[in-house]
């Protein structure tokens, strides 16, 4: 279990940075473009990338054979953020066999996400002292908690965040 806390004790810039971090952690997305490296298990028709949205795949490398797998006629990037083997093929079996290097993030941040970040900041600022929002993670499940707040106040915010969440 990991815990993430944001409160009114943080400065303005830190509050914004923590709100962005909050959205990124909950939704498994990155708001600013970054290069990401995932080591993924084989034995499936696709490799599920951990961060999104995917801008481009830089390399797919088979660590067991120490070879790069060229895109042409071998794999393609699926809409849902997966590297998909072509022609009904599967990626060879093996734990952490494939190292996928890719660029993920938004080249231009959607306005709806900007508004969500602002709403999270405003929500935390609505309370005095050290009150704020907390995100508890239990494996792949999340539980939102707030100090001195009613769950009904969080529901619309969480519903909008879930629209952006990669499961």
C-alpha cells in the first residue's frame, strides 16, 4: 500500500506539482512527454505498456536473444497502448523478456485535464490546516480519502478522473 497526500500546507507551485502527480498516478498517464522503459513478460499476443498516452515506440528489444525487433511486419502500436504482434503471432515466452522504450505523454495537454488539476488544487485548498486528499493504492485498486470531507463532494471529481484512467 502506498499513500499520497496533498494539503494546504504546500506552497502554490508545490500544490500544482502534487496535483499533476496525483492525476498521473491515479490515471497511469503522464501529462508531459517523457521517455519510458518497460520490461515486459512475453507469451502473449500483445505487450501492455505501463504509461500513456503513447506518442511513439522507440524500440522493442528481446533481452533473451539481445536483438531489436523491427516494427515492419512484426508488430504495431495498438490504440489502447499495447504493442501488438502481427499475423496472429505471439511474443515469445519469458519473464521481463521484452524491453520496450517509448515516448509517452501529451504534446498538448487537453483542457479537461488542466481543469481537473485545478479542481484537485481547489479541493485541497478548501480545507484549513493540514487537511487534504489522500490516494491509497492496494495493488491496482485505489481508494480515495479526504480529511473532514463528505464522499459526495469527491464523487464528480473522481468520475471525471476515471474517464482518463488507463486500466
